[in-house]
C-alpha cells in the first residue's frame, strides 16, 4: 500500500503566489525522485478550534493562512530513498529572498495508508 508524507504550514497571505511558484517548481522534482503525486492546498475554510486546531499546531500568526499538503509514494521505502535525493538536488535550493514561510513552524510526518477509497 502507498505511503503519504503530510505537511501543515503557516504561510503569510501576501506570499501565496511565491509559495505556489515554489511548490510548482518542487513538485516535478519529488515525482522525478519517486513520488507518485504531490498536492498543495491553500486553506479557505479552516476553522479555529476550542481546544486545538491547525493554527495552534503551527503557531500561526495574524495574517497567515494554513497550507495543507501531501506527497504520495508507492511505499515508505520509496519515500525514504527519495528524501535524500530530493534534499541533495541542486534545484531544491531556497528561492532568492528565502522561503515564503517559516520552516521552523511547519509540522510534517510520514503516514502508512490504512484506507484508500475512490468514487
């Protein structure tokens, strides 16, 4: 069964296009190195919770939008093999002017798929 690496990132509203451009540049590199799908989403209906929520999880600040992203791989082994290749790829160097988000507040992890259904 496939393997998913997920990300939650707070991105300043004004950096949406810079983030999109960075994501469009990076997606083919992930696929070249073994990913089967890359999805980047921009929050437009992310509620603030009573106890916890996406905003609290990444310590989002006023004016930041939650980005929820995932990369699919055929297996955990494929993800592990791709990771070092992607990070070593010279095309993955940060864009001029730096990243369009604070990477220290990004939350990410790898997930084994339990259920996968499609219509």
